[in-house]
C-alpha cells in the first residue's frame, strides 16, 4: 500500500530525511519510532502530499505522490499531531464539513457521522462545541474526521502525544479496531510501549535515516532477551543476554547490585544510536 523510494527532504542546508526506503503492506500497522527531530513528521508530510520531497518519491495506494497527488489524497486519511479542529463547530458539524469537502452524498454523510461518533465513543456529545472537549476527546474526534471518507490508508502523527495514560489506552483500542477492519496504518511515535503494543513492524529513525526495520519482537531479539544492569553505576556497560540464567550468572561477578529485566525497544534504539528515545 505504501512504497517509499529514496525519499529525501532538505531545508536549506539541513537534510531532514535522507534517502529513506521502506514499504508497508495492506492491513499492516507500521510505526516510525524515534526521538524528536528524527524526521518522522517530515516523512509523513511528504507521503500525504503536504510537503514536496527534495528527491525521490513514493507510491501511496498505487499513486505517485509527485505525479498524482489528488488520487493520493482521496485514498488516505490523516490524523495530525496538531489539534486542528474547528473549535466553534460541534462534533457533528466538524465531520459534516469534512464529508462535504470529499463530496460525500448527504445521506452517506449523515449515516457516516453517526457510525464514526459511536465508534469513537462521542455520539452523545455530537451537538457539543469542540471547545468544550477534553484533549483525549479531541484526539478521538480527529480520528473520526480522518476516517470520514473511508480511506484505505490512515496516517497518524503522534496520535497520543500529551494524553494521560487512560486516554492513551482508549486511542490504542481504536487503532486496534481499525487494524482488525483491514485499514493500513502508518503512525509516528516516540512512545516505546505504543510501538511495541500496536505495530506489526517498526522502523527506527535517527537524524533522517532509517537505522533498522523489523517487528518489535525481532528488533528486541537482535540485542538479546534480557538486560543486566549495575545499579547506581553508569560507568558499567549494560549486558544483553539471551536467558535469565545467563544474566543472573553474569551478575554474580559484576561486583555491584544488579537488575535483570526484559529488553525494550528503547534498549535497541540506544544500542543503535547512543541516544535515548525521548531526547
């Protein structure tokens, strides 16, 4: 559904995205994982035709983002990082406006608005102005708006940024429901647990480059299943081992109090880049 071909973006003399290549299959949830400034949002903006690449191109739902941007826009839904809803309109009016932009028939718009507001749990608030919604509710409404015209592919840029854990879990549930319905999703995030929970595959980005791609389980298995850390000693390197028994045996000779825990995607990221994921 998405094929990226040497996609690059420069801002003056700064290379924000550097010859990126990857593909996303139909029905897959694919994550771009990395710290702020890694190039995740810039990549999304190019794929959704909001920003022209400096070089390279991409096919989205079979359409070239450079040669056929209108067909790309018809095939995709976009849930942006910014809460760009019209706060003076009601929830239903926001969706109605979006449906009209996509030239949906009136009866279809009406039915789709009810279907989506029920899907995101906001039907009872359909006549409430958006300005009275919480941040989590606005995020859910953004998802409903992005789905209004029945896109085949949905792009989500930091879909849970700034939300409390409960609201984040609600969004995760909606994304899992979309995945079960067969919609292809490409999302950006810098939340480790989000990528691990939701994504079939993850691409780790750093300074505009793809460092590695794989399923969360496969990426963690590259380093090892367990991490052995010396508590209170930042000068002692962590050790990655493939069994808890190995980790416990190695800890006996470290000369310090140790902790053994499961490997996370953050561990993989640090090993690849030397940076923390939230840097």
